[in-house]
C-alpha cells in the first residue's frame, strides 16, 4: 500500500463530528499537532452537488493532511461528489458507513449501509473511478441484530474487493431501532478484540480503531497491539491539549518540543483577526477553544469569559486575551 500523506497521518486521527469539526476547529487542532489526520464534518453527496461548494468544501491549506467525509448511497452521486472534492485538494475522501442518526437512516446511508455491503462496494468503486484521491471507509462492527463476528469480516472482504485499502472501525454496533444517536456513542458495548482480530485477519488492509478511546496512552496500547491507526473523537474536542499537544512526539516520534496551550491560544489571534475581517463572528471560532485548558488552573474562568463575551457585537481578539489572563495569572 502506498504511504500517502493521509495514510501516514492516520496513525492518529481526530474523528469527523457533526457541528464540531468545521474548518475553524480543524485549524485550531492543527496548531497542536502537525501530524494527526483531521476530518471534516460529514457532508452529503447531494449537498456537494447542489449546495454552496466553497462553504461546504473550502479549507485552509494549513489544515493538511485533511480528509473529507461524504455521506450517501447513490454511486453516481458519490462519484461526482468525490470528483468535485478532489479538486479542492483533500488528502482523503471517506465514506460514512457508521452514523446512526435518523436523518441518515431515512436517506439510506450511514450505519444502515452495514446491511448492504454490496451497495457500499458499488459506491466506493464509483468514487475510486472518479477521484485521484484515496477513498476510505468508516464503519461500525454491525447494526441491530447482526452478529458482528460474521458481518464485519464479510463487509471488509466485500468492500476491499472494490478497491478500498483503509478502514476506520468504530468498535460498537449501531442500534438503529431503540437508541438515539447520542446513546449509540455510549451504550452499545465496545468490542476492541474483534477489531484487533480483523487486523490479523486482513493483513493487507490498513485498519484504524475508534470508539471510547480518550488518551494517548490508550492509543499507544492499540498501536502496540498491532492496529495501524487510532481515531479519537470527543476527547480530542473537549480536552484538545491533552490529546493533541504531545501527539506528534508520543505517537509519531517527532523530536520537536510540543507547544503549550498558551502558545496555541496566542497563535489563534491572527486567524481570528482574519476571520473577523472577512465578516465572521468571534464565537464561530472560540466555541471550539473552550476546552483548551481543561483540567488546568483558571480553566473555568477561561471558558466562562469566552462563553459570555464572544457572542457580543464587536467582540474581537481582546476577549481571548482577557480569557487567557485568567489562566496565566493562575499559573503564575
């Protein structure tokens, strides 16, 4: 398998998360880790075809390596969306076969596609034919009454035969009947051993594990056990410094000293200036920064200042500087 930039970066990735991993979040995360693979929120193929493409697909070059996650189940639509997205310069295009939301089910994409591996194979084959950018899949271990030990290997075999070489597996079932999307992130039990078994059963595939992983120490354990990559979701959002500041050193072996959270906050100021100059609002950026000092002295005041002041008319970088003063005073 060729070691593309995205494949190398997939040793540690930040999960695609709706309403969270927008371009501002990704820029912020990139300041903490130069090496981790970052994902967009899921964008549906019809939205790419008929919506505001620059708004949906645009990103800052500093975000590389960055992957676009697409949702859909129509091979022709997905192929055209992949072709368009490739023109924006993404390092990877990922097909969502894991999201359990009602909207996804009604559109016959996301986790419900675990029941239709042949259709997924048709979709990815069309995407691969239309895009020079690597196509990957993020999936669950199964849905509803499926037996994961039977379903998952068959799914991997069928979809990889269509040309996909890299998968991220969320180590939980999705219960499409009876559980909300939020409950589906926590209630179905994790089955890490099954995902590890798939790594042994499919040595020619690149497999990343996702679900319930919250620290770099846990990530290193999965890598040491043979996984090719680890994807971290909510922990990377709510406590980004804990997950990302030392990731380049601890996961990728980069000898460069990691930044401090304070340095990251200060480095965001020019980005915020540019965003405001383009007509944006401060809270659109700072909402992703609330957890930067999680667990540190002054974190509560940092978060409160950003939460209360960033929405106000005329709010600018001074809000971030005032919030930062709470942290630096406590540290001193």
